[in-house]
C-alpha cells in the first residue's frame, strides 16, 4: 500500500511573494482564471508524488486544485476539506478526521505554513512527516530527498 501525501497548493506548487501574492515565474497558466505560475520543478515533483503516493489535496483550492493535476497530465486526487473542526487550523481537523486512524501507514504533509497545533500533533505521530516549504520558493529537490529518507528509514 502506498504512503499518503497531503499536498497544499499556494506556497508549495504555486509560488508566492513576501506579501503572499502569486508570483509570475513561468509561461504556464491554468484555465479558469486562477493565478498559477509554477517553478520548473513543480511538474517533475508532481509526477514523482503521483507515482509514489496516494495524493490528496489539502488546500483552500479544494477540488479546484484538480485543474493543476490536469495541467500536469496527472489523475485528479480527492480534496480533503474542513468538516467544522475545533482546531484553529482547519487542515489539522480534516487530517485527523480522514487519516487519524492510521498508526503505521506513512503520511507526508507538504505545506508552507504549519500552525503550532499541527506541529505539536505531529510530534506524537511517528508515521507523519511535516515538510515545510518556503512560499517564495515552493517545493524543491531537497524536500524530495527528505521525504524519500523518511519513507525508507522510518
């Protein structure tokens, strides 16, 4: 069974400037009027992730993020959404609801902004890896190395 990857969009696949606005980097745009300007590593990262993980969107984009999967020529993952959780980070509530029962199946969560509550929760979950990107840079090859090491050695 493949490990799970929870994937944010803005600040991970979609690069933002310091004021958290989208930065135009490449020529690629997605249809529908959504601002999406990926870096060169975005599509190779996505191809690698889809091959090695069961990928779920964990983003405010919700199911609209599937237009990014279409752009990359990949299948559309399920979007994990807020269910009215009691946590200050709605994403943590959604993760606990959908994946909290897993004790040994590995879960990798790629995000540019983790809340304190999420980081504390993850310290008690040896099967969970939080991978933090810089929103001005997005996902990078060093993140893939960190993920591969976690999957291989933990």
